[in-house]
C-alpha cells in the first residue's frame, strides 16, 4: 500500500480581509488563516486533495468554498473514479444553487475547484475554474489542470492580471451547467511532486520560481513554506492556498 507525504496551507494573504479559500486533505477541511502548514503522512489506497477558491465577497465566498468541499468529501469514492468524477462535481454545482435558493443573501456565490485523487495505480485530476494542479517531474513543472479563462488569457506571457473565468461552481443567480475537466495520469513516481494551488499563488509567483522551490526543497513542508513565503514577499494580494504531495513507499518514492 502506498503512503503519501502531504503539506497543506491556506491564508487570507496581506490585502484581503477574509479567507474565501478552503482546502481538503482527504476528509479534513482547512479554512481561515493557518499559522503553520498542516503535515500529514497518509497510508491509503486513495488520498484525495482539493482546493476551493470562493467567490461572492467575504462570508459568501467562504460559505461557497466550504459548501463545495463539504459536499465533495462525502462522495470521495465516486470523486476518485474517473468515470463518475465529473458527475459528482456537477452535483456539487447543483448543491450550491440549492443553498442559494434557501439563503437569498448568498445569491451569486460561487467557487472554483481543483483536486487530485492519489492512487497506487493512477492519478485522477479534476478542476473547474483557474486554480491549478502541477506535476513536478525530472526538473520540469507540468500543468495538469485546465484554466477556465477567456481565450486571450491563455496566451498571456507571465503572471495573470485579470481574474475573469469562464466557468465556476455557482457564481450566478440562475443555475448554469458546467463541464468539469477530468484527466487520468500515471501514478506519482519516485522523485515527483504534485502541487495544487489557488491563483493567489500563481498570480504572485511565476512558474520558474515555483520550479526552483520544488527543485530545492527536500520535503513537502519545505516546499509549502517557501512557496507561501514567496507569495507573501510579492505582496500576497489574494488568498493563498496550496498543497504539495509526494509518494513514499518501497516501489514508488522517497
């Protein structure tokens, strides 16, 4: 059975008054402002990691991201199956609109979602919105997620300055269908790392700097601390959430 070494962190940053992000490490959900990263060593056939970046302003964005993760962690088995993964995310989208119907003050709240199911035989990744999953392998940073952003943003060189996205969970007053991105990759191997992050990291720290940190850090904890420090050093204008994971077993990693 594989084991996973994981570090996770979320914080409001230096400018925003609240943290609208939420992070899930399997069934544990992290919100608010963390003073230190959470470090977990999990031995399981499957470990699911997720970041939800809430939209809607202050309490409503935080409510949306938490509601999305609360729903998804109850369906981890289906979420980790590439056949049913998109369906579960679509259900979470419907769940947000049901909450808006019950709580009119939350009308229009929404959230992005990015996640990965770490399994012994495969890696399942999924996302809606602009939060990202990266694979760091053989010194190369490879983006596995798909950015749901306007076409001109896909061709922008360097850090993004627009926060426009083309789809999210919720995010409007009337229900809108979504098309989750689901991919199946080879399982993590020795020397590889997986990074999940909200745009609060990637808007502040470019890919070259992210690669440099992942190359030099010896543990997920070091990676998370150094990446968060770089985001804060660059101004931390948005909420920052990130998870770094590596595989550790006799056949698959350090």
